C-alpha cells in the first residue's frame, strides 16, 4: 500500500461484536494491539537513543513522511494520552500540523506569546516565530526524544501547546474556537504529565 493510500484511508481499531470476534478464530487477541502499541513506542525510543547517530535521528523525526500519519494513528492514537505511545502520537501530530499549516501555526503561536511568555521561553522558538521557525522548533522537540532528555522534549512540546492555545483563544471567536483552544491546552497538560512520568521512570 502506498503512502498516499495510507493518508487518504486512515484506519482505526475496530470494535467487534462477540460474533465478529468468534469469526476471527481463536488466535485473535483483543489485547494484542495494546501490547503492540507500547512495544513499538518503546522500541522506537530505544533505537533512536541507542544509535546516537544524527542520520538515524533525522529518519525518526521524519517518520511520518515515510509511513504516513495514518499508520501511526493505527498504532498509537487509541492509547491513553499519558502513556509513551500516547505522547509520541501527540508529538508527531504537532509536527504534522505545523508542516501542513505553518502560517497558521506561526500566527497562533505569535499571538499567544504575550499571554504566556514563560512558556514561550521553555518552548524555545526563535524570534520572530515565523513558519520556518515553527518547523524547526517541532523538529528540535522530536530530536530531543531520540538524542536528548526526553522529559525536556515533552516539556518543550507542552509549552508550545500552551502558547498556541493562548493565541488560538485570542484570535478566534465563538464556542468552536474556544473548544479548539481548550483541546490544544489539554494536549499540553498531557505532555507535561508525561514528562513527569518519564522522570519518575513510570511512563510506559
């Protein structure tokens, strides 16, 4: 299957009736995809950190470019936000959002700085935070997962989300904009929680 097909036909884990489960045969295990999600997340982080190779890191940062976001969605999107696969899924979603809509990301981030300067400092975006600066920032955050302090990378992503949420709330109007800003803020809080769990050696 081509990457284009992955992108245009995203799959999600299905919910099966007892009869459908029976049809899959005795080998079907509904817990298998949970195990796969956590094992692949752990393996990806271990491989990147063990390699200590900039070329390997670059490939991992650009993983979505090769396999498609829908493939990662199938693996990780259903896992809890405060888990390793849940955190990785959100980091790649942030990168893909910035890559697809860099002008929007720059505009919302820029608008949010005046409301949450400390988070802007933690995120580490260059000044002025234009589209290219946004792309560099999210790539730097993902690189930190594989070659730096993973907790710091998660904290930077959380701070980025807080700034964007503030900017989105300021620029938007109505319930829909408020809900979108709240969703981004919630993502930031989940990523910050994951950073704390990683430091406590309990992020799985």
